């Protein structure tokens, strides 16, 4: 018969193995992606963004972020472009920062920080020097009850980044 000491030793030896088996299941149970709100959003969102030689403040009321997995985030925010020239204001409205590769509207976007601008039917993404990195078609969501200038919402295969009723799907790679 096993003594109590033998059972305790067996449990101590097996507990780390059991923990390692359960951690991946716990991570899957988190339900990625997850939209961040409140203090979590404020913790990850940069207070400003640099684009074409200038910095602009983030409009926190028009900022959104999602956690795509353990230590994997994507965030977007509109910025105050009042100090920018009219040609920059016409193409640049905000920023996207991702700490891992993602797809935006089905097109790969590497890890990095980018400026973006929505134009009718398109989302244009640029590097911080203003050079276009990608352009993807947007879709409209006529069922959206209260469109806002910028928001992220859960979607079946990722998150939707909305500008009013126009959106693109962002997903992890």
C-alpha cells in the first residue's frame, strides 16, 4: 500500500506536468480575439502617433484595440490632424499598431506601426513616412445601429475595424 508520503511525492512530481497540459486549454478558453475596453484599452493605447515628421495626439474616444492571442495585440486610433497640411489630412486619419503579423481585408500586414486613412470604398495603410503599404476595399454594414468614427467589433474570423459604417476585417496570421 502507498503511504501518504509516497502519494504527496507522486502529486508534487505530477503537478507540473498536469499544469503544462492544462495551460494550452486555458489559453484556448480565453476566446481570442478579445476587444479591450476601459483600463485595458488605456494601458495599451499610445497617447500619440508620429507620421510624416509630426506627432499628433490620440483621440481616446476614437481608439480601439483587440487582443488576438497571448501577448498579441492590434490597436487603432484616430488622431488630431489639425496641425498637418491639408494634403496630409486628406490621406491620414489615424494609426494602426500591431505587434505580430496580421491580415487586413485579406492582405498581409507585417508587425509595425502605420498611418491609415479611409476614403470612399477603401482603407489605405501607409508607413510612418507616408508611403502606401496597402490598399484594401472596405465593406459597408447597413445594419450597424450607431456608427461611430472608429470602433472595433468582434467578427467570426477576427475583428472588424469600423469607420462609420465602412469596415475591414482584421485577423491574426
